[in-house]
C-alpha cells in the first residue's frame, strides 16, 4: 500500500486521513455551509460520524492500494478539508468524479482552487487511462463553481432536480476537465 503526500505549497499538502484528524473533522464539518453545500455529510456531524468516515477511508485504501480520499493538511492547523475521487462509467478507468470541502476559516484564500488544480494533475499523471474528471455542484453553490472554473473546469450542463437532500430536489451544474484541454 502506498502512503503518499502531495505538496501543494509551503503551508498545504494532501495526505491520507488518519485518526488524529477526527477532532478537526467534527469541528469543521458542523459548519452551516457544509450542511447546505454537501450531499452526504451528516448534520450535525458527530464523533461517531468521524469514526465511521475514517474507517471507510482506511478500507478504501486497503481495497484499492492507493489513496482516493485525501485530507487537505495545513502545516499549523492540521486537517482543514478533504478531496477525493471515485471511478465513473464502468471499470475502464477513463472517467472520475471529484468532491471536496474546505473549512470556513480557510475559504476565499485560493487554497481550494490550487488543491483542485494540483489534485487533478496528479490524477492525470498517475492514471494514463483517465481522460475526464467531472464534478457536480449544487446550483446555489457558486463559490464552488468558481473554484472549479479557476482550476480549468468548464461548465458542461445544468440538471434540474438532479439531487435530493432532506427531501428537497436541488438543481446541479456539471463541470468537466478533459485530459487534452489546455488547462489539464
């Protein structure tokens, strides 16, 4: 099993999650923006939720032999966010979907844009068969749309009532990045 670290800049790196991240997960994932802008993050986010997530991440690493869920680690603050990918469209490995989050105190500083940009470059560099990376964003989450566009993604579609959250249908925007695009 490969344990990797992906340096982003002198303050930020991507590393595998570990049990020491539990406190920051509970602290930061209880933010109102997390409740509003994520599909599967429970609210309120409890220590039990963090334990279950960390166990799932360990199992994913064991099953795949590579990290698919990364913590965004700040040199002083520790875990301040997360980013991950999962295979789309069959087993040929040509398409991935990404998802991410960053803690409130670190938003609006360009961190997430740089993380997305370098994470996608890492995916393309390490997976020759990968041709496409996509992300679905709730239509009301324009900050996330801007992150993706600044990272080189292009809007590809608008899907009405694409997701249900707490019994409410939500519209979503599909953004994509393809290997042969100038920004990839």
